[in-house]
C-alpha cells in the first residue's frame, strides 16, 4: 500500500468522506483548491440509507460522476409505493409516468459501493483523501476563526494541519455542532429504527424496483422495504423509541413484522442475512450552518426522517451549495460566518417543504388521496416533492393548501 503523506496545511479540510464530504471535496478540488478529506473509517464501509431520490441525479451530473454510478449495477428505483395499516397497497407512484411529469428514475444502492465511488471520484478530481484519520479537534484562533485541525491516525498518532476552512461532513457525529452545543433535536418526534437485511436463494428482484413504505396495523410504526440487489432486501422498522427499543430488539422486530401484512407477505421464503442495527436520536438540526471558517453540510447539519429518503439527496445538495458559496467567499477573501452561510436561508426554506411532507405522513388526520381529490391542481407539486425537486420549484402553494386542509 502506498503511504500517503499528510500535508502540513490545506486551503480546505473536509471532515468525513460520506456523500456530503465527497461532494464538497470534489467541487472544491476541481476549483484548484488544496483540499484534504479526513475519513475516520476505511472504505468500503457499510451505511444505512439505500433508497435515493431522483433529484440527486442533477448533483451527480454536476459532480461528473453520474456515468460511473450508472455503470455500478445498482437496481433502478422507478417509484415508491405505500401500504396502509390495513395492508391495502396503493398503486405505485411511478416517477416516469407522464401524469407525474415524466420524472427520472433513481437507484437503490449499497452504500458501501456508492460512497466509495463518490470518494474515489473526489480523489480523481484532485482532493487528498486520507482514510483511517479521525478529526479530534478543530482549532480556533483568537477571533474564533478556524486555524487548523488536530487528527489522529489508526494508531492514535496525532497530527496538526493548518487550514482556515473546515467543511464538517461528519454525518450524525455532527462534530462541530456538538462541540459548539448548537445541535437541536426534534422535540415533536423521538423515533428510532431497527434494520437488517433479508436474502433469497434465488434471484427475486428485477432491475426495476420500488421503495415500499408500509404502516403497521396500529399505525404507530412503519417499515421500509428496499431491494438493493437481485436477492437482497434492506428492511427497516421506524417508530417511537419507547415502543421499539425497550425490551428485546428481535422480539420487537418480529412482532411488528407480524403486525404488517405487506411486509409479512414480502418476507415469505427469505432468510435473515445480517444482524440487527439500531439508530436513535437521528432527527435534529444545527441552529447555525456556518461560522468563521467553518460550514456544516449533510447530516452534520441536520436530518429530518428516513420516510421519504431525503437523506443522501440533502447531504449532497447542501454540500454542493455550501461548496459553491465557499468558492465565492474565498475569491472575495471573506471566510466569515456571514459569508460562508449565505446559501443557507434559501436552503432551509426549501428543506422546510420536505419537512412538512414528513409531518403530513405522521399526521393521522391527513389523507393524501383525499387532499389531492380536493386540490387536483397540486398533484404535480406532490409528485415533485416526492422526488425531492424543491430546488427548482416553489412548493409554497402546496404547503399553504396542506395547512388549510389540516385546519391550521
Ligand atoms: C434509520 C435511517 C434510515 C435512512 N434511510 C435513508 C434512505 O433510505 N435514503 C436516504 O437517502 N437516506 C437515508 N438515511 C439518511 C442517510 O443515511 C444520511 O442522510 C446520509 O448518509 C448523510 O450523508 P453524510 O455524508 O452527511 O453523512 P455519512 O454518510 O454518515 O458520512 C459521514 C462520514 O464522516 C465520517 N466521520 C464522522 N466523524 C468523523 C471524524 N471525527 N473524523 C473523520 N471522519 C469522521 C464517518 O465515518 C462517515 O463516513 C437514513 C438514516 C437513518 C438514520
């Protein structure tokens, strides 16, 4: 293995090599900026979050990585389907249908593969990618401005790298937001998740797949069912922490599968192929997106909820917008928080529309079918929201109508 030399200094340091970190690194390195990514793990590494949104395609194209991804053999996600408490399945919402605006398909991915392709692409674009290096500290100067980072390698050896710009893409670790105490957890919902994988001995999925979101009979929890290869499906349970995480996890998962006809049916003949994984406290937002010499992107900035698969898309979109803004800020010689955070208010407004869509999913009094029958002109807006298309369109009419429907 070639031993990589750690530079003494960099124009930009990126913490974390997930989708947000690699997106930022690609954009900054392509601009000729000396960019170093510190990733604490060694890729490929597993990660939850396998169902993508079509809106991610535009960012992949902008990064110049779309073709590599299309050759990776990921199954095409052609739409989404929902199953109600009674087990009644909606007809699939197919992105490409003319009545949905003929939208593009996307993929179900193995994250170890997706994230590695994206990170290798950053290196090809000129970023120095250092795996097995954990950022331990962001060092601030007298005026609270970033002056460097302290990292340790796999063996715990410390190194300091001088920089005046840090992009925090550390995912749910929220490195900077935690250190500064600006991470604000969602107070209205404290969901958790248990997930695992099921395998079939024979090939059972085609390369045209749907994400299924299925509610349990009493409506307190829901499942995702995401085929990620011909014979492997990712299955996750999401629900209130006190319901799914107290007691035995195996028993909690099994009893909820029993209480979900759409999932029960789909797991027949499949074998559990992995241990159980758990996530909790995943819904939060940082109250500041930027400060003097630092910017937060992806999950390090915030995460809404797994239900509409917004995570990876918002990770790469926020990183793209933040990186564009860094390039402008650097050309002006202004790395103040004001300058580095300029992209954020528009981003926050658009993400709030997706946040409302999530709230509507959890609102038992809201019925999407009935809402669209009452507001037929908003069908294409709903289609747009389901694909993540909030950066080229304005969803305020939809949000206003949803508020009226809910009597708000
Ligand atoms: C239960 C659940 C289900 C989900 N399902 C979906 C889904 O179906 N579709 C979807 O799009 N999203 C989903 N998500 C969200 C998705 O996983 C994230 O939004 C996405 O991974 C965010 O990308 P990121 O690059 O910001 O962070 P990550 O992908 O988490 O990358 C962060 C990287 O930073 C590294 N790191 C952390 N700290 C340090 C440090 N100190 N030094 C160096 N490196 C560090 C980590 O090792 C990691 O590789 C789900 C999330 C949860 C909780």
